[in-house]
């Protein structure tokens, strides 16, 4: 590593680490208040609270990495700009792209680390932490309302419900499909239903059966249908949610639901976001460069302003596009990656302009 690269790397990594620690503390403040109350007033063991915090840490890391990358970039370049170090380097014949090489490398490195943590560690950690909250801390066997319930019974039948209300024992957006000796499964779709033990009553639905070429050879609608499923749905409530799955597990779930004709727009959006969220680290590193160079010699203050403005703007865009994807208004891939691609284009154009003409 050359002297310049090492110098820029150290300048960026210092505020990056500070940002990670600071943003994690902000995210844990509310949780800490709740946990402290449980320890003091409800007698929850301190070790249980500590274990919960430890399992929450990986998801907090993934959330803070993009903002911390932008924070480190903005703070370092803001300081360079204020002290005229950028001017000195560029008048010495060193291009802006060469100066920022270490920043690009940091953005890629943090993106890969973020993806690894989000793929290999976060799903299991979320699953364990949710079980701790539900079963140990609050002593509840299952949440009152659960979304995207998906399971398989011993008879090789698959069940999916978009939303399940455990208190009222009702379900919405139901799909049941059976694997037969044909290539495609027999499916039952229903708008709503209710359950009592192993008995399901489905309302306003349709039954589809397909031939080996995928064409419908049987279709029948119904107002009410009763099913005797393999097991009480309450026994399946500890199934993993989307946040508890890796991309591989979520991909298998999407493939299974897709074969049965279910609407998988929401699931596909979440699937692609498992890749787009880590990419945000590199995007923020690139976007932070030109805007930090535009600094009016206010150094670290400007770096903090850039971080806050871009963090707010990006996450507003990301929330809107995510909702559009989950609602089927936009294709899931476009919904997941559009904010990153938009900011990447803006940052690339501004960086090219700054490096070429200044």
C-alpha cells in the first residue's frame, strides 16, 4: 500500500469506526431503556438481556455500515478540503480519481463485509433474538399477528397465508398446494379463512389444476371450503420470517410459492434487497466524494451535514421504492436497486465532472 493510499485509508477509517459505534449506540438507546425496565421491575436475568443485545448487534451493524461509510468519507475529505491538502495533491499532478482510490476500496470492502454478515449471521441472529423476546422476555408463545406464514405438512402439502391473526384465528390471502404425480401442483387460493385446530374454513376461493405443460385443465370457484390439514397452525408459528432467512432460503420459498401461482412480489422485493442493502456502502462512498469536495472550507461540520442530508434523502427514496415493489407497482428488482443506481449515477457524473474540469 502506497503512502497516499495508507494516509487516505487511515483518515477515512477513523471516523468510519466512530460512526459505527455512535450509530449503534443511537439504535440501542430505546432497546436499552426497555431492557433495563425488564431487569429491574420484572426480574429478567441480566444474562438474558446481554444475550439479546449480542444477537441484535449483527443487524445493527448492517444498518450502520452505509451511513458510517458516508460519514467517514465526508469527514475525511471535508478535513482535506479545509486544510488545502486536496489542492496541494492535485496541483502536484495527482488526479482526483487516484486520491480517492482508497475510498473506493473501502466502499467495496465494507459492502462485501455487510453482505457476508447479512447473509450468514443476521438471519440466525434475528431468529434467536426474536425467540428470546417472545418466549423468554415477554413469555409469549407466539405473536398476535404474523405475516407471510409458510409451512409444509407431513403429507407433502404446502400452506401460505399473507397474514394470520392468532387472537381471532383468521387468515388472509391463503394458498394451499399439493405436489402430485403431475409436473405442476394442484392449488387452492382463497381471499380469507379461519381455523380451529386442524380444521380450516376457506372463503371466496378457486381451485386450479394444471396439465404437464402448465395449462389449466380444471378450475372451480367456491364460496366456502373446509380443509383438514396435517397439524394445528399454532405449531408452525415459530417458522422463520423473511428477516430470519438467508437469500438461499428465501429464494426456495419464492420458487415454491411461484409454482403454485402465488403473488411473490413482496417476497422478491425483500430477496433483492438482501443484495441492494450491502451495495449501499459502496454507493455512499462514491456519492460522498464530490459533495465533500464542494465543501465551503467548513471541514468536519460540512461532513456531518452531508451525512445527515444524504442519509435522510436516500432512505426516503428506498422506503418509497420498497413499498412500490411490495405492492406490485414496480418490478421487484427495480424497486430494490433503483435508489442505489440513481445515487450511483448522480455521484459518478459529479465525480467525473469534478475530476475532469477542476
